[in-house]
């Protein structure tokens, strides 16, 4: 299954063909130099396909482009930051 990650206001998400949300990561820009990842959701139908990891990566790429650091408050995002050495430069 090909996963198409869409971008919305302060979130990235995946919809099914009918437009129903299957996965989402939400973040909140805070001040000029920070963003907080506060929510990650992946429907059971997509579990184990790396969708959550790809959503975190999308936020990391966006915040790097905006020169912001990330506070990963969401437990899933925090875990991804804990196990991904490449994210340490952007972690607040």
C-alpha cells in the first residue's frame, strides 16, 4: 500500500480513499524557535508499516527548514527522538 502523507495547518496526516483520517501528527509552533509535537495517531490498519516514524520525520524536516527545535511531548514522538540519534540536533 502506498502511503500519501498530506500537510495541513500544524499537522501531517494520511487519509483513506474516502477522505477518512487514518494517521496524524500534530505540532504547535511555540515562539520563534520552538515547536511541540503533542499528538500522534495511527489507525490499527496502518500499524507496523512505519507510518508513525514517517510522520515524525515530516515534522523534523519541516522544523529544520524553519530553524526550530522540537519538544516531543507525545509519547510516540518522544520514543522516536530517544531512539533516533539523527534527531538529537533538533531536540529542545
